[in-house]
C-alpha cells in the first residue's frame, strides 16, 4: 500500500469543510487506493464543535481514513503536511471596511504561511479557498519562502465549473460536452469568465462555444455577470454561502493537480503569475492550465481579443490593489 498522505484542512468545523471532509475520506480526491490522514485546524473556541466533526468522521467507517489530528495549533496541524487546503478565513461582517477584512486575514495567512514554512514538507501543495483567496494565498506564499512558489494556488475552479454549467444549460447539453471555458484573474466579481477559446461537442460534432451559442451579446454580457455574481445569488437564496459546490470544486482542483487533466482539457487554477499573457509577476492569477505528473502548466499561445484583454487587465489591477493594501496592513 502507498504511504498515507497528510492533508491539512483549516476551518475544519465550517460549512465547506462539512461537505469536503467526507469527499477526502472516501477517496474522491486522491483515488480509491490512497490512504489519508486528516489534519484539522480550527480556532480554539470552535474545538468542541470540531470534536463533533471528528466523531462523525470516525462513525463514517471510511476504509481510507487512517488517522485524524484535530488542533488549534498551526505548528501541529501543518506538521509533515503533503497538502494544505486553507478554507478558514475571517468572514466579512456587515459594515466591515475592506481594509479591516484584509488586515484580519493578513494576520491569519501570515501565521499559517510561517507554520507551513517551518513544519510542512517542502513539497507541500497548497490551495487557498478562504477569501480574499488570491491575496490570502499570496500572503501565505510570502511567509513560506522555503517552499517553492509554484506550490501555492487559490481556488477558481468553482467559478470555472459555474461557467461550464451556464453554457451547458444554455445549450441544453451535459457539462460533459463543454470544454475549455476559462476563468482569468481574481476570485471576485472582477473575474473574467471567457468563452472565446472553449468548444462543445454536440451529437459528435465539435463546435466553438461562440458558434454553438450564437449570441455574443449574451456571452459578453449576462453570461459573464451571472458567473461573477453566482456566489451572491446563492447567499441570497440559501442565506449561507456556497458550500457543497465549493467542496466539489476543491476536490476537482486537487485531484486534477495530482492525478492530471484529460488530454486537451483546460481547467482554471489561480497560480503565481509568471508574465504569461502579459500579466506581471507577483500576484496569484487564475489561468487556464493543464496538469500532468503532479505539475500544472499554464496554457500558452491562446489568442486574446481586445474585449478579453480589457477584462484580464481590470481583474489584474484589482489583485495589484489588494496586494498593496494587504502588505500595508502587515507593516
Ligand atoms: P464558515 O464560516 O462556515 O467556516 C469557516 C471556519 O473557519 C469557521 O469554523 C472558523 O472558526 C474557521 N476559522 C477562522 N479563522 C481560522 C483560523 N485562523 N484557523 C483555522 N480556522 C479558522 O465558512 P465557509 O462557508 O466554510 O467558507 C470558508 C471560506 O471560503 C470563506 O472565506 C468564504 O468566503 C470562502 N469561499 C471561497 C470560495 C472560492 O471559490 N474561493 C467559494 C466558497 C466560499 O465562499
């Protein structure tokens, strides 16, 4: 049997984790022959509730779940971690200033970055989910200089899956038939869901999404805003933010990163910008990627229209502003 992987989940008693932990324990993330050890991190006053989650995991009788560590100490949680899924973050409260939110989160991701640096495996793969996810990821990376920069990623797969879902619904096809939608930039309302590259396969025939939908006004208007505002629509309907779909997207992100993407298939991951598509280095930016052998590669050479360029730059500028504000909070 392969050695068990140690998977840290922060915010482990929260609502996303409640949907996520059973998926990790049942093999959806790493496959049916990979044992896992869950390291659950929570703030101290939530530890009693976390014990309830631990009991439920024990009662789940998951054959792949080898052990559980539950703690409020980051240096215990991140010890020897192979994967770190950072879900816990300080939530935005009514009337809270943006600077306040950035400052509260900067504190959290500084501590967790330092703990990763100190005690995690140097090969640890990090996925930040807690908002503002891209900038929180940048902070964790900043405070973990001994871990390769490219190991730090943030979640835009939920946005990617939402975009796919909207195209499928519009065309009355399965999401299985929709390929290579792209999310560029920030996991925020400035993200750019791009359908200029993707295609659909309908009745065995391959067509660009543009041709199949045949309504550019929709694809450059309502489609984009529906995806951008989907999170808010779910909060309005459910009174809680998306959790089931977020957990599912987290599994998709890590599974594809580790086990690879199907030939020719692009997925969206927020990763350190490297100058690709003229987005300057130094932010965590969502790009189309393919994955193989545990590594992601940014898809190169796609044609970018003027419309796309404007949106890609706007979401970059928001990330550059967030970075500046977050770094100021730390001084
Ligand atoms: P919950 O409020 O249900 O859970 C968060 C948990 O994190 C709480 O139990 C809290 O005690 C814990 N926590 C807070 N600070 C912590 C710390 N320093 N260390 C460890 N645990 C800590 O939120 P939930 O609905 O689970 O959402 C979690 C985060 O995901 C939020 O920031 C949310 O905005 C973000 N999301 C990001 C998405 C993405 O696509 N990137 C989509 C879903 C979600 O909105």
